[in-house]
C-alpha cells in the first residue's frame, strides 16, 4: 500500500509543482490534528528510547520529505523513485553492523550471503549505467544526502516500534512526528523562506497538501504496522521500493517518456528487492 501511496504523492508533486516545504507542512499538520483525539484511547509509550527515536526521525523527515518532493519537480517522479533504492543498502549494512545476532546469521548462511553479494553486484552494474546518464547522475548527486539520512529514518523507526506497544506506538509515532514536521516546515517557510502564513491556506496548496497528507497518514499506518513485526527494517523498505514500477506504469499509460535511464534504475530496484528475498532466508 505504501508503495502505491509513495508513487502517487511523488507524481502529484511533479505535476502540481509546489515547493515541497509547503506540502510537507500539511503532511505533518493533518495527521497531528486528526490523531489528537486518538491519544486518549491508546496506551502511549513510556520509553525514552521511543521518544528520542521518534524525535530524530521527525527532524530527518522534515528535510528528506521536502527534498523528495522538490526532486520530483526537478527530475520527475520516476527518476527520483528509482534513485531511492540505494538507501536500502545503507539500511541493510547499518542494521547488520548494529545487530550482532543478524550479523552472525549472515556468516552462517553462505547461500543467502552469496545471493546478497550477487544482488550487490546488480546494484553496482545498475549504478554504473546510471552514471553515464546525465539526468540519473544529477539525481543521484541531488539525493545522496537524502539516501543516507533516509536509512537512519528506517533504523530509528524500527527502534521506536520495538520500544512501544503496537497501536499506541503507531498512533503516538505518527502524531508526534507530524507535529514536529509541521513546526519545522512552518519555521523554514516563514522565517527563512519568505512565505507568509496565509500561503499555506491558499486553495491549490491546501488541496494538494491535504491529499498528500492523507496518503502519508494511510501509508505510514501500514508501514509502522510492518515495522512493529518485521525482523529487519530493510524488509519493509523493499516493499516500498515497488513504487518506481507504479510510476513507470503511470508514464506508459499516459504516453510519456522518461528522460533518464529507466532500465538502469529498475536494475537497482530489482537488486534491492533481491537483497530482501535472500536476506529473508537467513
């Protein structure tokens, strides 16, 4: 579900061409308001680790989400989505480094480890072809900090879900993250971006921002549910990686051509999905 939602709001951003900081404000503010009453009916987490991890993900997301939506305007949703899978390798490697149990599984399952190495080879080949494509290479450079920081979002997301109850953790996580993101984007827009507060409530921005925020709310509910039960956060990321396929299908149905090297990008996507398939057998 999250893969469809992600493709949808990236495409919406591409065609609406609204500064990402304005729409990401609504991505945070709408869930913050809608989930406020729900806090009285769930068991809110008591772990300091949960709140620390949630706070960090909110700060990182307030930057990466804006870059994602602005990148869709700059390079197109398809190119932007195909670059994102590089982040899965960061998630996998970081999780293996910080999880001794998972690291031991890797070295005691040689067939799965060989499959993961093959997946990495495919990613390297795909990346080498993307380097020869001017549009793809520009997108990689633009998204490099997003790819790296996005990996930590999944790590902290998993950490937060592991230190909370199921429903209480999900509701509190989305609510708290939404509040922080909306505050950061409002300050960034009005103090540093030169926007007036009334800009957020213009009809066009309100509609687009509202649709994107509802997509985020629904998608995050499913994502956090998966995070609560998964062994490795990379597994959830892999499912979300299907979003470039939906974007490519949309372009084909619309009769538009993607200017970037689509095959090379999809090879990177495929390598990341193979990574999870092999890792899940460990």
